[in-house]
C-alpha cells in the first residue's frame, strides 16, 4: 500500500548571509534565487518547487531578518514574518560559530504555536564536529525544535535525502504545481535578479544595497530571440560611475555574464541592453518598490 502524497510550504529563515539562498537552490535542484557574498541579497519571497515521487515541497527563500533602516528593509522583514506564518514547516538557519543577537532576533519572531521548526546548523564544513556539541546543547532549550540538522548547503554535506526528510513533516495533499515547474516566478523577474547578481559580484562591497534592477522591456520576438531592456538604479552619481566602470568595462562584463545565463534559462538568443540611472532615495520610494515587487505580502 503506497503512502499518501504530501505537499506544503517550507520557509527558509535566518539572519542575513547565513546561506538561505544556497540551501533553497540545493533543495530545488535548480538555481531559483541569486547568491552573493553580501548580506540582504534576497529582497523578495522566492518560491522554488521540488516534485518528488511522494509529494512536492515549495521552498520559500526569505529576506534575512535584520534591523531595517529604509522602507525597503521594513517590507523585507515583514515579508519574512509573513512567510513564517504561511509555512507548513520552517527551517531556521544558523552558523556553527555560535548563536548571537542576530539569531535571537529571528527566534523572537518565530510564530508562537506555529508550524514545526527545524534548527539547521549550516556551514558545518568549516568546523570540527565536536565543536558543534556546545552549540547544540545551548540552542536545544531555546525553542522546541522538531529536529536539529547539521549540513553544508555549499558542499552538500549531510544533504542527501534532505528533501525527502522535509517532505515527511508536511501535510498530506496533492501537488500545488505541475511537476515540470521549478519556480512560480516569471521569467521577467528572474531576468532582473540575474542582472542584479552580476552587478553585485562585480561591485562587491561598494554598492550592494544601493542598487536595484528594473526590467523596462521583455519581448520574445521569435522562438530564437528575446530582447530585454533594463535600468540599473543607484542612489548617487559616484555609484553610477562604479557600476559603469572605466570606459564601460564593468557594465559590459556584468551584462555579458547576465546575457549568457539568461540564454541558458530561456533557451534562446538574448539581446540585452542596460542603462544606469541615479535615483536618490529609491529604497524609500513606494513606486519603485512596487515595481520591484517588494512588499509586505512578498
């Protein structure tokens, strides 16, 4: 007798830069959310879909919980809190170097009487296993975690069969999405995120939070060609010069990398045109944030 199918929402939460996006991509088996070595890279709820023989998990990558300074950041934190309330299972990620005030801030917003929460200690490839014992002992009394998992999302350590393990915590139900889908985000949104990722990689720590990407045009002109035009917003003229680079070198390099990844995603040739514009205070501009789909509803 076969077991009933299961399906549900899994929210991946934690402080910024703890590895939520890397884990989301690993669980889905596809790149659905961008990854950068800076905090607060994820600004929206990114849903990735993994269909298994015994059911389907919908993984929600969430913005890191942090102290907000702008409207954008307040909406990001509200989005994460909303994802926790909607979830059937929560993965609370921490790092093996300890449980600090930023982790406590996340713990404090976990919904009371909500879904089961698994404590996931990520990046365990960085420490000896015996060094984790005090951390496990310290955290087990902080919250009634359903389980403690020790993994490395980056290397894949201890992640074999992880999706199936999560599925066992989800309610019975039919799949919410067709089995061939791996995200509910449209190609237009994915394009903006891919472009932003390449900008972040090239600018590093210089302008990570002061930049965003808005798609101005997305047109599939034929089965073999898609034309995309995008605006890269920054807050200062000096940041515009950084993004463009000397004689346009940085913008050209980021654009080339984005175009190549988009061609793999879309399965066709991509014509990509990028502009850089200064828009002071865009992180507190509700009109811009709506276009970026950054809202308390995710």
